[in-house]
C-alpha cells in the first residue's frame, strides 16, 4: 500500500505522500507534556524518528490485520479498508491539499487490497502449525510471494523518497531566485570576531549546519511567484506584498544570532547568520497599526503561528522579513522564500519561516502555536554561554588547557565571560570582537597548569545590562532552560 502510494505521490504533489502526511498529522496531536522530553532526547533526530515510528506503526497494524485474516478474513478486509483511509484523511488535512492529492493513497489502497486478496487464499492453504523442516509447498509459496511483494513495496517507498529529493521543485526555485544587492550591507566581520581555536565553531554558521526547528516533516514547496505576505488585522490599511514587490524594495543586511527556547544548557540550537531582508517596521508602517495593537501574530504557509510584541517589530532593532541567509536564498528548511528574523526574541515567538501573514492584534485576543502548548506568549532571550572546546570527556595533555566557546545575549550584548576549573575561582575569558549586540561572541580562556586526572570546566556570561547567567537549573518550558554549562575532561 505504502510503496505504491509513495511512488505515485511524486507525480502529484509532495502533499500526497501518505507516510509524511501521517507523521505530520501526529505532530499537532502530541501531548504538550511529551514535547519537551522528546526534543531533549532526540534533538534534530525527532523528524526521522517520527517517520520511522509511523512506518513501523503501519507495519504493526498491517501485521495484526494479516494475522487475524486466516480466522476472520472479512473482518481483516474491513480493517484494511478502514486503516487505509487514515492516510487519506491525513493528506486532506494538510495545508493546500487538493482532492486529487488523495489519488496516490487510493491507488495504494487498491493495490493493498489486491495483494491481500492474492495472498489470503495462499495463506489459508498453508498449514501454519507445520514445523519449518517439513516445508509445505503452499507455505513456501506464501512466504516467497509475501517476501517479494514486501521487498517491492519497500523499494517503491525508497524510490519515491529518492525521486522526491532529486525532483523537488523548490530546489529549482531556490536556484533561480537572484538576490538583490542590499542598499545597506552588513558590516564586514573583523577577523578578531573569531577566536583562533581549533574545533571551535565558525563565527558565521553555514546554512547547512544551522539548527533546524519546526513542526514540519518536510519543508513546504512554495513557488515564489505564488507567494505573498498579507498584513491585516488592527491596521488602517491592509497591505499585500508579492515576491516581486519585496525584491524591488531597498533591502538591508544584518548579522543576527537566532536561538531556540528549547536549547538545552550547552546545546546547539543556536546559530549565527547574515540575513538579507526588508525591515518589518517599514512594512507595518505602511499598514498603519492601530494604537490598541500590542502583538503581531505571524502565520506560516502551514498554519504555524508566532506572537511577537509589536514593539519589537516597530522599534529600531533589525527585525527583518528575510529572503537571504549568508548571501544565498533561504534554504527550504530555513523558510524559503521568506521568513521573519527578530533580534532578541526566541525563534518560537518571532522567527516564522514560510511566512504568509502578519495579523496585527492583541495578546488578549490571540495566542500562538507554542503558547497553546504551555510556552510563554513573549520570550526575550536570556544571557547564555556554552563550552565548545574541549569536547566533553576529551583527553588532553597536562599543562595549560585552552577552553573556548560561545556566549549570547541578543539586543543587550555580552559584557564578560568567566570560566572556572573544578571548584576554583572564576577567571575572565578573552572575548572575540563584538560584531553587534545581536550576535554571539566567541570566547577563550587559558586554564593554567592543569594536573593529571579528571576535571570540570564551567562557564557563565554577563550581559551589558548587568545580568549574570544564573546557575539555577530549570527546564526550557515555559521560557528557556537555565544553568551553567560545564563539561568534564581528562588530563594525562
Ligand atoms: N513555520 C514555522 N516557523 C518556525 C517554526 C515552525 O515550527 N514553523 N519554528 C520556530 C522556532 S521554534 C525556531 S527556534 C526557529 C528556528 O529557525 P531555523 O529552523 O531556521 O533555525 O524557527 C521558528 N519558525
Ligand atoms: Mo524554537
């Protein structure tokens, strides 16, 4: 069933692939209490694990139906028919789904029932109690037939996935989008912004390595020609912006570090990029928000929403409707063709990817995706720091040990970073040059004459508002984890 459907789905639209649609349908139904432990445990592997689990679940259901078929063939056939409609419903529930998108799943269902009808009589003739050694010809026939069909199905699923990757329309669209030159380019990054320590991450994160967090199993395939952004709600004048309108505007560039509220202490759900876009402030001004508005609910193509305090979009900070990342169009995973980037706020309340709508509203009138699941409605970024070198449990030679890492407090800037060895005194780390208050700073510190044995290094950062990173441990829900990052290493 799945093999036929996955393979034919590619002729229709990505929305038509049943496994993806099933997995996608599960995401918003996940109980809120499960989300944080799952993100902590799986990190960016959550998506492949979900698809795999969905596939295994489907196999299990198929196995149960098949197992019951010899006793209750009619009931099993009915079960097959009913479970076969679940992916069809999941496909129809996807944004932008057309009735025609269910055709592949229907073909799959038809083929699945055919296979069932072919295998059933063979299975009914094969005595299951017979010991393997005394091979019954029908038993062998059944196993061979089922094996061949199963392998063909698995191969079709794999082929469908491969074709999807190779023939994706959005990859072609990304390649065709030519980014305009910014009227206000970002300041050049001085060499001194990077601390010169092997194995430390680069100052600018490669889009390939940039963390990805969203509620989609596969990024939506949006044709930039069809894309538009609508600004509405508590405004004097509705504004609709097409991609051509956006490309014709005087674009600006800014270096901004983006952070996820779900980043565990020491985690890598943080990245730094040079974004090209148009100030959201200017767009909102065109729409003329009413005085009572205090929030902008941004909505993406797939229905995800984020609630951003309107002040963060109207004040002087570099809040952007972005189309470029480090000099190239946004990769599909990071919001192609357009997304929001707001310095100083966690991604879940500000950085809507595949954005199609800005609804000017009020916090007491509307709530966003993660707020409905227990996270805060507003979430400024807390001062944070991380150790990148040495790696946890690394073994280093005795003597001076260089520790290095990253610290961030977007909108306020990093004032100072301190590290301590074991229970020793805090010593001040050396900081990379500050590129802007919206970007992270790299740091390094020389731990003097570290003797053999097991050691711990701990880091804490201070922002320019005088806030010091708290040692108190807490979970990321509702507004980010806290605590000092420390790692253990061995000296020989
Ligand atoms: N459409 C959409 N936009 C989204 C999200 C999402 O789930 N859907 N996740 C947000 C969250 S929680 C974060 S931290 C950032 C991450 O952006 P990145 O994946 O480009 O790093 O995107 C934000 N924008
Ligand atoms: Mo996030």
